[in-house]
C-alpha cells in the first residue's frame, strides 16, 4: 500500500529520515502527531536538545494494571521556523503602559507571537516491540517550554 509522504506545515516539519521510518513501520503522519500531542511518557532524546515521546499501541487491563505489547515512539525538536502571519500585532513603538499590556498577553492563552514562529521538527518515529524501560525523564524547564509550544 502506497501512502503519500507528509507535507511540511507551519507547525510540523518532517525530516527525510522520519518519512522513511513512517513507511518502514507502517505509521501514518497523523498517528505520529497524535503521539507527540498526547504522549504517555516523555524522555530526553539521545540527541542533544531533542525529546522522545511514547504512546502504547493497544492497552488492556490485567489485574488492575495497564498492559500493552508494543509502543510507538517519536523524536522531535523545537525549531525556529515558519512565518509570522501578520505584522499588525507587533507594535512599532512602545506606547505608555505597554509593559502592562505585554505582560497580559504573555499570561493569556493567546500567545501568537511566541507560537507562530515555532515549529516542531519531527526527526524520527519507530515501533518498539514490547515495553521499553524508563530512562531519563525530561526536566521541568523543558516540559514548560514544550507545553507553551502546544498551546
């Protein structure tokens, strides 16, 4: 079965290696994006400044414990890229009281200026047969940065 390779968007960018691995493991681009958006486990990637996320394929319950036979992993990094959609949101000169307005914008969920020019670069994706051991969890600082990306 031939599938179309995923296209780069403003939010997601795919490496050739990731596209090859999608084909090799029979994964869809949407499934990998779902793993990135809703991981069960997040760890530091083996490459500097990368994040590895995991989601089990099918979960069943035995004796009150969640059990699965295989996992889907994705490795990505936060990259600068994409374009700012509109320059009308960027003030040219700071009017009086601009600091208060800017702090309100930073605290709100509408973080257009921060999220518009960030892009998730998907480096690789793979299936792991079985349950992988837990390694280094991600530090809190990086988790906060990732959550800002997804908001």
